[in-house]
C-alpha cells in the first residue's frame, strides 16, 4: 500500500479456509451487529484458519472519536482470539485491549 498516494498494489486473490469459513462468517455477522449497537464509529473484522482439526478465529474491533476543538480524543482497539476443535463444548477467549484517551485542561 502506498500511503502517500493512497493506492494499493500487487493484489492477490484470497482463498478462504473451508473448515473455518462457516465459523468465521457467523462470528463476523454477530460481531457486526454487536458493534452497530455499541460503537457509533466502530468497525470490525474476523479472520480464521485451521490446522488439522483445530479452528482458530481472531476478531478485531476499532472505534474512535476525535474532538480536537473540544480538547479531547479517544480510540479503542481490541483483538480477541480463540481456538477450538469441532465437537468441543468450551474454549478460551483471550483478548488485548488498547484504549487511548487525550484530554487537555486549559487554565484561565
């Protein structure tokens, strides 16, 4: 990606993983509805893959609101990961959250 020109190059076709795709698309559909309800400026995506019998999914959430005229800005980024095998009734969800807030106080 050329950031100065804002152009992508060297496109490559995407081949989805047949084993994880039904899980990935269902997770992304539900996550998108969740984001619409709770994050006004939010976006999300889910990626997936498989290795033997294990399916791995990772969900990414981003939301931000910038109000420099009101002296504050905020941003939320998170990554959620899980892995499971078909037929498994439980799995562990792990996450990483990055919240950034900037607020300026002006003394008069």
